């Protein structure tokens, strides 16, 4: 499924512009999708994607993937995320074109063509954490930010969809919201200033904040080690050519400023 033109069209709608404007003051809920739906939407080709999900997708095999794409696409049409431009065509006609719901279009635009990506990694693969994707262009590098948060199905819903539990990583779910650059920086600061997370017997040793800048002269971006205690965080690592931070300690506001700097990314030539 090639959605590039549909995503660009959805991003330019009046509804999308209104959501971007609203996000400067309030959080705008976009969509919640499964990892399986993300794969059908081209997720493995996005600049950043979960390796375990991509591996599970490939392991389905070409024939099984083909069938899943048809089924999942039909499901997204039923959910109102996609709009079939040729509803009268036969189900087996594969030259399918779809329009995209503006909320989904904004999420995909940020994931497919991000100005920057910032990820707070907990240091353990078992702990899934939020990611932020800056939505922007050369004229306005960060118009808004899409926050991706891992979520689980509520028990009452999960009980009715037992097959999801059998999908492994393909059954994971992601919730997306649209926020301002300042709000995204605050989300990252609040997360990483907290002590390392526990998940059962799994303990994260600390946080690594990784920033990537696709399409820039610095695609590898920056990596910072962060150790928080709930009120302050110690940072270690170079940032934006300013040299090593020298294990400096930051309060919440100072950490938010660092995150804001990472989201904005390096200046780029027009």
C-alpha cells in the first residue's frame, strides 16, 4: 500500500491545520493503532521502527503477509482510519487507493518524514518507552510534535480479542497524540528525571536519550546518558557540538531545556 500522496493530502487539510494550531495549547488525541496496522502502513520503512516488530512481520512470510495486508486494510476502513477511493471495486483488485483520516495522516507524516526523533530508552528491551517525532519542514522545522506511547488493551477489550495475545510484538499497541514542542520536551523531561523504571523483576539501569535527525548532515544525532532521582538528573555526553556535558546535574526546568534543544535539532540549510 503506497500512502505517500494520501498522507501529504491529509497533512494539508483544514482539519490538520486546525489540529496543529490546537496542539500549541492542548494535547490533541490522534489515533491508537496496533503494530500490525503500523506494518501494513509501511512502518518497517519509516526512519525509526521497532526491530522486534519488523522481525515478526518478516517472519510471517510473503503469502501470509499478503493475506494480512488485505484483512488489516479492510479493518482500518471499517474503523474510519482509511477511506476506500473505489468502494465498488472487487476485493481482489490490488490497485487500491485510499484517502487517510487527517489524524492518521498527521501521525504518518511525522513518522515518515520527521524533522527530528527523540527516544528515551530505558536500557532494557523489555521496557517500552515513549518516542517523539517532530512534524515540520525547512520553512518551519517544528510545527508540532507527535508523541508515540506504548499502550495495552484494557482487560475488558483484551478478553474479547484473545488472538492479539498470540501475535507477540505484532499485537503491541501504540497511542499517538499531537502536542507543542514545549509540551513534548516537558514529557521527556518528566520521564527521564524519574528514577529508573521497574517492570516486575526487570530494573532499568538508567535512561539513554537518543536524538536522530533524518535528512540532515548529522543523521546519527546525539546520545545522552541520564540518571534521575525524581528531582534532579545527571547528564553525561556531548550535545550539538557544545562539548561534553561533564556529568552535569539538571533540575526539571533545566532538563526540559535540554530536551527542547534536542527536538529542535541542528540548523539546516534551506
